């Protein structure tokens, strides 16, 4: 083999690693894009009434499912979508209703399974 080629090979491989981003801080370089199911209004036992589709969560958003129940535990309304600064909420009282909100970023359409 040609000695010149063997000497240049490590330099060439290093250039590929730099161009591919392998020396970058992976925490900041990789943006995890998550697609979420979206439905603005869904009543119990019915299909999505308004706002059906998908949305893409930005870096500060998450997929979410909100469920609103009457105080007696009867489901009243469900909504799904991308929510900024999402936080899980359990049994929050809101007048005569109780609200649960679940957030995820684990995979595409993860809020369908919550």
C-alpha cells in the first residue's frame, strides 16, 4: 500500500467525524422532534369534534392529553395537542370539574397512548 495514503487516512477520518458533528455536544446539537396527535374537542364516546390532526412539538413543548371530568367522575371533555411548558397535573379542581393533564415526549404520537 501507498505510505502516503496510510498517513492521510487518520486525517481524512477525523474530518468526517468533525463534519458529521461527532465532536459537538450531543445534548445541544441533537433536536428531538416529536409529532403529536391533536384534537381540540372530543366528547366522551365520540370522535374528534374540532381540530383533528397532528402538530410538531418544538423544543420547549410536549405532547399532551387533557381530560376534564365532572366532580362525580363522569368524563366531560378530552383535548390533545402540543403544549408549551407542559406539566403533569392530577385531579386539579376547576369549579364543578376535575382536570387531569398528562405530557410526553417519548415518541411520535405518544399522547394517543396516555
